[in-house]
C-alpha cells in the first residue's frame, strides 16, 4: 500500500486525530483495519514523525516500510534512530517480592516521535506503570508513547516475582524513534 496505515481517509496526510487513533490502538494491543497486526512500534513512531513534519507525506518505493513514507512539505533527512535507552533494576530478589524496573530514555535533539515496548516474562506481575504506559496482558507487553517530543524520560514499572518458586524474568524491549528500531540495553533479567 502506498498510504501509511494510520492514514484512515487515504489522502496522504496524517492529522492529529488519525495519529491519536492509531497510537491508541497500538497501545491497547488491538488490531487495526489496515496494515500489519499487531501494529509495529516503528509504524507508530513513523506516523508521529510524519504528523510532526507537516502531515502530508509521499511514498518512496526505494525504501522499506515504515521508512518508505516521507514528509512532502519541507522534507527532513532521516536520522539513524539514535536514542540511548537502558534498563536497570535489582538483579536478585526473593520469590513473591517486587522490584522497580527503570528504563532511561535519552533521545537526540532531532527526535520527532518515539515509543518503547517492554516484554515481560509469564507468571510475573506488572503494576505501577509510569508515564501513561499500558500493559497488554495477552501479549505480555508494556507500551509507552507515542511521545512527540525529544524529552528525556525515566520510565518505570513494578515487577513482582511469583510466590514460593524460583523463577527468572527475562526482560527484552525495543525503542523506536521516527520509524527506526533499537533494542533496549542494560539489565536483561531478574532472578527470584
């Protein structure tokens, strides 16, 4: 398709209500009528990038999705998705105990839109998600964003180990800025 999936009226323009609806479906883990399902994180941040750079976009067949959708008015060069994003928290806890996990996000000044997805191990409980993040219990994914700014943030959530059993929570996540993906670095497990 030559139109971005967020472009509900297929007029090669992503307006705020289209971005908001698309990002809301992504955050809620629900399906979208057009394009890949579940909605890829990089597609959402690309929609934010297009909205922020004049709303009107064109299709560049020489690039792969989502980078194939480029701003038409005052085109801006694509960045590299450079973003520092690192997870930290306690590495060893007792069964049934909770720990705070932090994800520090440091975007560059050229960032237009970014979001984060964090995958959480089965049987571990998630609570106290910061910054209007949402947890999709079916896919076990926490989603933050889409942030249409270049502000640094420290996102966090509480992770609680299952009671009375030895368990390891393998943590992995991804950040996307303007349509580019990057893995979350830093601590990748909690042992109970």
